[in-house]
C-alpha cells in the first residue's frame, strides 16, 4: 500500500458511510474498499512485464449464463498475502481470456476484480467458484518459466454488505461491490489500532461477515475496544534531530499493514510508539533516510517476528 491513490473501486461508488469522521477506512477481504495511507511500498501490477517467464492463463465467465466476461482485472498474489497494485495491467479480453505473469516461481492465489460499474462482485478464485476468504482460494504452483492453465473463473452477482460501527450518531456503512460470500473486514478507526473483524490482527483468524444479494445484509456490530492492544516502542536512531522516515508494522503471516508511524520531520524524535492489536506476530520495517532496514533481517522473509501482547508493551531497537 502507498499513501498515494490506490487502484480500487471508486470510494464514492463502492462504499458509503453514515459517519466518515470515525470511520477512517474499512476494507473487505484484503483492504480493498478505501485508500489506506499505510506508507508501505505497493507491489508491482500483476501482469506487468517482469521477465520471470512464469504465468497463469485462464478464462472468465458468468456463472449463471456461461457467457465469457471481458474487462475483469485478474491479480496473481503470493499465497495468503495481498497488496493492490497502482494500476491493473491485465484484464480479461475476448472470450474472457486472460494471462497473468508473476514476478517469480512459487505459489499464487488469483483475485478477480470487476470494474466498479460491473454487475459482478469481486472474489478470491476458489477451486469451484468464488470465495471471500483467501485461505480457501485455489493455489497455483509455478516453476521457473512455466505457464499453467487453470480452471475458469466463475463470476457471481455483486452483493450488498452492511456493517455498523456504534460510534457517534450514525456509524453504519456498506460496500456493494464484493461477491456474495463470507468476508473478513478490516477496520481502521481514529485513535484505535487496525483490527480485523473479531478484534484480531491476523486476517486468517478473523470473523467473517456475509455479503448478500438483493438487499442490505444484517448489520455487523463492531465495537472498538482498547482492551486487546499492545504498545510497541521502536528506537530508530540515537537521540537528537535527524531526517524524517517511517516505521511500518506488518502482520508476520499475511503481510497486511497493521500500523505505521513517522519520525524526524524536523523535530527531535528518534523513537516510534504505536498501538498494535495484540495476539499477533509482526515484522518491522524502517523506511529510514539512509535506506530500508528490517528488524532482525534484511527483508520481510528474514526479519525477526515480534510478538505483540494483548496488554503491556514491547521494545525493539532498530539502530
């Protein structure tokens, strides 16, 4: 994710809220509904020329009519992780055909995202149809230079989701562009740590919320609470003034951005302190003036996981 505009359904058409002052951003499935200024670097657009020589080819159809569907963005994401690209470079064409290149060999999930004015809903591509849970999505394993054909993508109608955030006079909001499945939901509220439905930091452990066709879904009651958060303190340099930078906190399993904070910016700040939803493991990146640093490693994979307590604090030294 980046602090710049993300490529996603237009906020005005895909999400509505009765109280946007309290609802900073919310997301269905993989943080898609609204732009989230997380500061993390965006992944390259799926389908962009990467030179890896590995690719997935498939076709997109209307599940009910069996007709091919053009214009659907198909993303290939490393299993159980997700980041939106800044642009979609690979959409289904004639006959619903689409080929998505991947940056390197490995295991991937497919995510199908129709255009904002499409009658179809977004989905993780499962073995027999769409799903809202990435862990239920089909896994495609690719070797170097391999192109693999997978079963067709079957689109369902877009559904209406509705949740209620009981803060202020009207905290309801809904998202109407997802498929009719069970979805986890990410909440980012003022003065609260990011948390998935069920008050957890790991998306794979989140409660799921049903999306229904033909009317509003039963509201999901989300109650903000500070009783499940830990305090993470990161020392980024020795005391004194310095150039600005940013520290980003990722869930260690899904790579979802669960918090960030800035340092420097012309003031005497060399320590970052952030509340993070407890009960998860995180990895910590510093986008420092002299370059990127990871706690305990040189990249996400080699970084050392840090356990966030439900109560209390944990300190990390990134100097």
